[in-house]
C-alpha cells in the first residue's frame, strides 16, 4: 500500500480529549498521526497542525469531511508534504545555517526567499531591493513561487504596516531588512498566524545580520584593492 504524508491544520476546542477525538477520526481512515504543533490558543479554541500519514487512495475531501464531523472542529487547511519528515524547528536551524553560508548579497537574498517559503510554507516569497530611492518600484533580488509584480510589492510595502506593527492575522506581510535596504515580502492563500510571523521575523533578523557582515567585508575588500594602496 502506498502512503502520503499530510499537514492538517485544525481549529478545535481547547479542552482535554478534543485532540484525541480528532486522532480517532483520522485513525478510522487508517491514518497515523506522526507529529503535532500547537500554532495558537485563544478564546477557548486551539489551532493545531497535525502531520498525518494516510493511504494514498484516501481523498483530501474525505479527510476534511471526517475530521470536521467532530463537534466544534474545523479544518483550515490540508496540504500534501514532500517526503515523509516534517520538523519545523529543525527546518529553521537548517535554514539559518544555509543563510549564514551565503557568500554574496545575491546568494543570500535568493536563499532567504527559498528557505522562508519552505519553512513557513508561503505561496510566494520575495526580497525587494529598495536601495535606490529614485526608483518608483524596487528590484527583486530574490524570489520563490508565483509572486506579484515588483510594482505591486513596492506599493504594498509603502502602504502597509510592517510585520512587527500588525495586531491581527493576515495573508501577506513584509519585514524590513535595513542592512540590505530591502524588504522581505511574503504571501499565502491561508492566514499567517502570529507564531508563523515570528519565524519569519527570526529568519529576517539572521539574514539582515549577514547582509551587514557581507557589506562590511565588501567595503574592506574595496579599500584593500584601491589603487592608492599600490
């Protein structure tokens, strides 16, 4: 029998036994819960993400219908995972290691776009260069996924509060990268919860610190190669 691994995000009552009932529903479909992360808790409700291994012949519609049949349980999202392993904490550490191994500004921007999309599962991720204030729109120096145009991204950054100023969950956010004079902009078809935005901010801080170090190295290298030192 062939199996697939799914990431299922559910809303359920924040009370003992609620998660066990959901697991029983998945068990009835021959599912095996292999991981759990609590994304958010508020107002007597919890948002949980379950990593579930299920037979490949079980359709997503049936999974959603079976889980939602439990009282006060709603399915927010179901997505097929590539491979069989899913570990958000390990993914973040691996992404940080790759970012800090980038040898150039362009490599770092592209790595940031790719690994933010992988770790936070955004639909698209862009790094928008804002270095030249004379430009009406920024230049993309890193991108992953089917993203909006640079003009739209520039307008969004100019007209929307940054991630740290948000008070509610949204599906599109941006985070400043001051050392690079750039912005990390991400979007998703489902809501980006506060915990996920915290991960975005953490990766952005790591990348921005390395942008600063790369800039310092480039400045030192330029001074050392200047003709006046011949």
